[in-house]
């Protein structure tokens, strides 16, 4: 029997009766179907959780920070956001969506995505990689500086397609960040990339070591790393702010298979309303083949698993599919 403390800690009160009736036992997880390569969250829980803030609300006014929404937005531009942590296929999928065949090495100016780089990270008020800082600016202003001209340009509006602006930031996951996106860019589409949460956490820690952010895997269970693997909490934050039908969940491990990769690509483009095309596997941003790739000790692995186990059950509940990896 699942512990009631989990109910109280992880779920809001309106969810309690649903949890009690549907999700009392671990056996329920075993009876759920395995998560497919891509899927939408549970409509039942999506409808129950969905309580977005209005873009005229006090909450949104707080996000605006005294600025008004600029008028640069065009019907020609549509916003797409990756949600969740890095090391889960975000670089690969962004390249396949935005870059030119055959090698997907550079932005395709004749395709349907704006030239905006991969990681705009609009909700993060700090530098990230080579991105200019947005501290003191609104996301509206930040987007205008990078892609505003493309949205306003008349030639784009005369094309036979929408211009898509992708923010493939590998760190958007908190409720306030998703709420901020809803305030500035309503009617956006979301792609939640998931991976075995333990393996994503290990890969993230190794990436930090490679970038010299740290020197060892002791950081494996630090909040800024492991929270990005808590897909249940991330999905809950999404469903509070976003209709379930606007969130497509993708299992990034399946992108290693050529046939499944094309299926996933077609599902993503259909979800956001973009045309599709024939693509192929690429190698992007992978570090697990390196000779210096570190593996955690058994104690560290057990600690990470303990922190993630309940969250995997929460994700399974909200997704409607079993996601119990360990």
C-alpha cells in the first residue's frame, strides 16, 4: 500500500480524492500500460489541475515587472518550448527541427523555424552559455531583440507557413517559469523530453564535470541537478498552467532508433502545427562514450534513486502510463 504521506507531500488537496480512488496501491502502476515513444498527459488529471493565471492578473503583472507587453508579436510567429532538464535529447531534437539537411549542421533559412539559437532560456535571469543576459528585461523585450524583426518582417507573413520560434532551453521546469511563459506567450506548444531519470542525472553531473562546474559526482543529488529529473513535479507544474493537449511528452531514448525517430519527429511537428520532412539519426551533444565518463558509487546511486522513486509514481499517475524505471 502506498504511503499517505506521499499523497499529502506531492499532491494538492483537490487531487486527494482522485488519488485515493485510483492510485491507492503500487499494483496500479504495474497495471498501467508502458509509456510509448510519445504521448499526451492524462486528460483526467490535466483538467483537474488546470488553473492558469490570466494575462491581466496580478500574477502576470508581477512577471511583467512594470513593463507592458510589446506589440511586436505577429500572427506569423508561434512559440514552442522544451520543458525539463538537459541531457535528454534537447540538442538533437532542436537540430533536427531547425537545421538544414543533410547534416543538420546549421540553421535552415528556407525552413519554418526562426534563426534564434537553441537556448533562449527566456525565464532565466542570468547568463547561460553564450546567450546575452536578460536581467532587468522582460521576456518580451528579450525575444524582440533576437527574433522580433523576423516576426515583423513582411516577407515572413507572405510565406505559406507560420514562423516557429523554439526555445530549447534545457532548464525550464519550475511552476513560476511556466506561468511566466503563459503570461507572455499564451497558446504556445510544449515538448517535454524525458529520459531514465537516474541516467539523466548521472549524465548531467558528468556534463558539469566536463564543463568544470564541479570535480566529482558528489553533486549527483544536489537540487539543481536532480530536480531536473523529477518529471512528476515538472509535469504537475505544466498541467497547472497548460492544457494537457498542448503538452507532448517524448521519450528521448527512443530517438536512437531510426524508425522511431521519424515517428517522433512527425508527432512533434504535427503537435506544433509545422510541416514534416524525412530526417535521419545524428550524433549531438553525447558524452557517455567518453573514456572519462564517471559512474556513481552504489551508495550515491541508491541515494539518487530514493529521491526520485516517489516522483516516478507521480509522473505515472499524471501521464497515465507506467514510468517506473528502477
